[in-house]
């Protein structure tokens, strides 16, 4: 058995044990790590444990540990969340669609994945009941993206890299977007961490950025750019200069890693999807979108998951079909419109509006905070914007990282609600250095007052005691 397999098994076992003896969050961290390593997709996993659903084990252990620790399976905030109820309606609509879905196997697989996403959201909202646990989840995500970056570094041989070897990352665009979310999360950890964490994150972020470049993904570039701008906008004034300086250095490092192939693809954005001979401008996606509109007119209630692929030979011009003779969707909204009809498209737009409202409501409170709460919010906002940009260029109806950060957005609101009851002096303990501790003390009264106003207006308690928040 290779060393990588031994290391994984040791970490896997340790995480499952710690979920019982210390905190259920370690089961959640093990689940995230298992998704990135994907032992079922590794040769050693196929040879020794074929058929084992590895990610199911830490998920079951996390849920069991939650029972032992008497955690609420559905916190009040999650129960009252519009995102949860919208997702439940979408799942029910997907079940109804089984009656006429063109590919029932694909539809059933989609419903299975969505059911899993529901469980994952419940686990995150229940386990992330302190800023420490919030940080641990971000670290797990970042380390997973570092692993993806290492794979790209080791196996890249030119062209667009798509060989991440993960079941959840099947193409370059998905891999690029996943890495962008990890890069943004790493920025929050860099901002809030000590010198040791900063030293470790610099090469880590370099590996992640190199992975984005290897994919030569235009959407990855735009998502990273948009997320970076949003990160700066939502950063509190206390950290603004530091973030701008770090962003400039990160930008220079990113440019140093790029190659001509990457910029050749990025420069095609200037054509805005126009048809240009011998240049991939993305014009085929425009033609696919036109065909999808025709499909929707014939199937206003949707025709099931992967409907565009099934019907593309009849609607998409031959020259725009892939070598397989079909063509997939390249826009999440159009995917929801074609696959799930008017209800699916409406629920997708509702999710975007819900996300915007959550960010808008949390932003004033987050900007007045210091320490961990102040650094985490820009990352969550940046990731949500990055995913929305990615939705424009590719289809992501089963993007799990979206579920993670929607749940973390809910958890952030939960923690602010409990944070309102904590002592102002606790803000000092979260500040990274003495200079920030002074600024935190000066703003403590204002921060707490706004916390209480926020708590009164948005009841999003996660059931944790105030003393648990900073543990």
C-alpha cells in the first residue's frame, strides 16, 4: 500500500475517533478531506476497498456524534432559512419530474446527490457553532484545494488540465472554480492567522493559483477577479490596508505563474462570444443557449436532469456538438430552466436573491467586528460571488462547495447572534496582535450594540451558549 494511502487511513481513522471523543466537527472535517482524496477513485482504493462509500462513513459518524453531544439536527436558523425550504421544494419538484424525465436514471442520481447535500448542510450548521470550528472548516477546504493544486503541479503536461482525478471535479472549469473558492478562503485564514499560519499559506496559495492557471479557465480567471474585488469591499477598515497590500502581492505572484496559453484563452473574452474562425471564443455556448430556449418552449416544466445533452442532437447545430455527438449546458440558469422548467429557474433566482439579502443584512455587523468574524465574512461573500460568476459560464447544479458556503453563511449569522451575548473584552482575545487589540477595544461598544440590534432583528440562534463561541 502506498504511503499516501497509509497517511489517508491514519487521518481518516483519527478524524472519526475525534468526532466521538472531542467534537462532531472532526467528523465533518474528515468528510471534507475524504471528498478531496476520493479513495474510491485512487488505484489503491479500487484494488483494496472497491464499492466502499468512503464519504458515507464520516457523515454517519458525524450525525451519530451529534446525537451523543445532543446537537440539534436542524437549528432554528436553518429551519427558518428560505434557502432550506427552497431546496426542499426543488427536491420535491425533482421527484414529481420522475413521471416524465427523459433520463430517469440521471434524475434519480441527481435526487440522491441533492439529498446528500441536505444532510451536509445540516451537519455544517450543527457543527460550526464556534468561530474556531468555522476556521477549521475553512482549513479543511483550503488543504483540499492545496492537494488539487499539487495534483495539477505534478501531472500537468500542457494544454488545459482536467485530470484532478476527483469524482466531484470532472472538468477544468469545475476544478478552476473549486480552486478559486479555496484561494479566497485561504485569504481569510492568512488575514486572521499568526506568522506561522501566514508562512504556511503563502506556498499553499501559490499551489492553488498554479492549479487555476493550469486549467486555462476563463471563468476561473473572472471568478477569482470578482471574488478578490468583493473580498476587499467587505473587508473592515481595520484590515483594509493590509488586504490591499496583500492583494497586490498576490496579483503579482499570480502573473508570475501564468503562461502564454493561459493569457491566450483569457484574451478571447474580448470577442464576447462572437463567431471567429479558428478561435474558441465561446460562441458555441451562445448557440447552445439558443437551443436550450427552444427546448424550454417545448418543455416548460422541464424534462429532467441532463435534458440538454439528451435533446442536443435535435436542437443544437451539428457543428457545435461535441465529438460524442451531444452537447451539455454551459450556464446554470439555463440548466435549471431546461431541466426543471419554470419552477427550477424561479428557485435558482430566489437563491441568488436570498444570498444577496443575507450578505446585505450581515455586512454592516461584520464590518464593525474584529478578529475572526471580521476576516471570515469577506471570504464567504467572495466565494458566493465567485460561484455566481461561474454559473454564467458553466452548469453547476451539483456543486457541493456551493452548499458548504451557503451553510457557512447561515452559520455566520448564527454565530453573530450568539456573539451579541458575549462580553466585549472577548473581542480582544480574537485580535491577531496588540495594535488590533487596541482598535478592537475602541470599537467594542459599537460592535456589541450593533450585535444586539442585529440579534433583535434577525433571530438566527444556533443553540450554542455564549461561552462556546470562542472555544
